[in-house]
């Protein structure tokens, strides 16, 4: 399985006020790839490390950092390694189709779906809703970054968690819980 080093991330230059004002769900992406610098910016917004002690752009229940971000693209499924800004492949197949219960055309057109994956071992002493809140904050971070980058994005939660876990080759203690689908607007 391959590892990809992400390039320097695109700057997120819009003011926070403008990004909050303009944030919208947009399910109309063009069928073109996402620039890796933009992907790096989205991943950093979701779970980038911003402190020497490992704390991140988004908060986490009990500071467990039990939700990690994965990437689905036509070239497979990838784990975002935030410490060294790399992508580590977990599956070679295009499994984007498995990330929805009904929006097949949309998710196969959009170049990237980010997957927020909860580690049930690491979070076993936290309240069950904690990882969902972690993933929700990641989703909003992605929305704001996508707005600043001029991208079309959508948080999604209608999918079969177990089917996607298997398609991504993840062990049983890792559960995909929330998604963010993103691309260049059509
Ligand atoms: C928890 C959650 C789950 C969602 N699941 C889906 C989904 O499966 N598919 C989809 O197209 N949109 C999904 N959405 C996006 C909402 O439909 C969207 O946020 C809502 O229509 C409001 O539009 P806005 O984001 O532009 O304000 C979801 C949003 C949230 C917060």
C-alpha cells in the first residue's frame, strides 16, 4: 500500500465572519480532481495538529483524539496522518459508492469524500455521543475551509457504517460515522 506526501496546504484567507456568512451545502461538484493543496487544507481544518502536545484544529471528547480522517478518491481509501501530513492507503479500490445509501451519482461525481472514523477502543471510556460531537466539529471546520477555498461541500450521514468499514479495510474497532463530500463547484 502506498503513502503520499501532501503538498503545502492552500491558504484559508477568507475572514471567519465571511466564511460563516457564506457557508452552504453544495451537492453540485464538477467531475474534476481536487487539487492536493486544497485537500491538504481541508484535512488540516478537520484534524491538523496545531500544538506540540498533539492538540488539533478541532476539539475532542476527553482530549482522546479518537476520531481520525480518511480520504476516499478514485485511487482508493487513505488514512490522513496528521503528524507528517501524509496519506496512507488502506484500500486500492474506489469505494466512494459504498459511502452512501442513496446518492450514488453525486458521490461518484465528487472527487473526494472525507470520512470521520471513530476509534471505539480509544473512546471506550467516553460517553458514546462524544465521538459524534468530535465529527460534527470536523464537519463544520471542513465547511468553513471549503467556503474559503471556493469549493462545493456537504456533510453526510446516510450510509452503511459496517459496509464502508469493510470496503476501507478497517479493523472492527474503527467505525466510519460522518462524511464530508467535496469538489470544485460545477
Ligand atoms: C448530521 C447531518 C447529516 C446530513 N446528512 C446528509 C446526507 O446524508 N446527504 C445530504 O445530501 N446532505 C446531508 N446533510 C446536509 C443537510 O441536508 C444540510 O446541511 C441542510 O439541508 C441545510 O443546508 P445548509 O448546510 O446549506 O445550511 C446532513 C447534515 C447534517 C448536519
